C-alpha cells in the first residue's frame, strides 16, 4: 500500500467537510507520485498508478529503490539478486558500500587489504600471488629477486640486469675494475666478477707481439708468442699465414712460395725450388740437388733413385748409357 498524508481541510457549499489528501512517495531520483481526491462521509481513495518492486511487488513509495534494466527493485531484493560477494568476508556488497573489483573478483572497501600485513590497499599499488592480494613491500620481500651484489630486494617495476641466473640492480651491475655501471654494454665475466671490455683488455688480455694491442678473440701463437690473425703475415709477401702451411728462417715466418723462391735450392734438372718441406725427398750430389722425380738418366730417362749412376759434365747417366763414355 502507498502512504497517505493529509495536507489540508475545507468546507464545501453544503457545509459538509471535505478532506484533500495527497497520496505519494518519492523515488531515489526525487520524483513524486501524487493524487488529490475528495472525501464525503466515507474515505474513498482511487489510485491512478502503482510503483512496486519488480521482484517482491512491495510498494516503493517513500522507500529507496534501484533501477536495473528500467525495472525498479527495493534495496533488499536488489542486493539479494544482484550484489557481488566479497572475496574476503564472503558477504554481499550492498548498494550503500563501495564495490572494489579486480579480474572479476570483488571486495568491500574495508576488506581490500594486503594478505600479509593487513594494510589497506585502496588506491595503492599491489600485486597478487596465488590469488592473494599483497602490497608492493610484502610482495617484494617474499617473492622478488635479490640483488647479487647488495643482497637487497629488487622492487617490482624497477630495472634489473640478469646473467646466468643472477640478478642485479642496474646501479649495482658495475665493472669490477672501474666501478662504472655496465648497463647494456658488452662485458666479460672472469672468476665470478664482471668487467667492461676496455678494463678486461687492460687487465687480462694478451697483447699482440707485433702491434702491442690486446687480443680479445681468436689469435695465433707462434713460438710461445701471441699474434692477431691479421698481424701474423708472411715476412716477404705480407699474405696472412693463419690457417695455411708456413716455415721460418732466422725467426721470420714465410709462406712456402716466398721461402722457396728466396732460400730453397734449385733442382739441377728442372731449376724449380726444392722446398724439402712436409717430408718431401730430394737427391743431393756434389753441391747439386734434384727432386726425386727429376733424378733421371739424361739419355734414357730411367729413374736413378737408389741406383748407381755416372756423370758426364753436368749430366747424370745410368750405367748402360754411360758404358760407352
């Protein structure tokens, strides 16, 4: 039933008293529903419309109500039907309280607290772990990485450096020698310490015996001395010797071609150099040398390697060809 309120009284022309009644109620938006009727000996009230809860059908006049999809609900019905349940206390979150939500979960304002320290998280940054709310400090102390250098927590959102399972604050990831932050620059680890490239080269890298500069990658060792590949060259033609056969004379390295051209004896037959390298054999006789393949009879060309031979001036002959001499 709607509420009735007597607002005024008057007499009509016949001396009978009429009552003017105002029947009404107010919605949450402040609008009023009113009806003025006349009264004789009996009170007759004629309602022109009703404004009831969509669910329980009780009158909403003079009561607070909530509209949902254009339908009015009393507060009790609305909270029973549509209010979210608080994740913490498991009670409904009423119309008159603040509903805080995160990833389809809901809390009363007073229930939205850190799981560890119980401090309020309303309007503050927070993290979650195993569906529990945690303030930034508690989350960091419990789950965040610890700096390998200072052993303090690396706060969420701050920049950190990682290498082989260890983490550092950006300002703690420094070169052991110069103490400057390494950041995203190249570095070289040595004995559980990190060095920027310039400091590592100064302190640990071998120096090329030729150019005196550090050797950071690769390199060649010759007679227990380090060389850059680009510095280890043939003394004569300056061709790079790394990866190919070479020899030396008076402690100077030469490619095979240059060594043969400069120092090898010439074959008495073909006049090309006899290197004698790599186990190749040659024949030597009276200060003359021959390649094995060139040590043949001058007349019949039979090989004289391992056989007796005769000489006639600069020629060598087999015994058969030399018997007429």
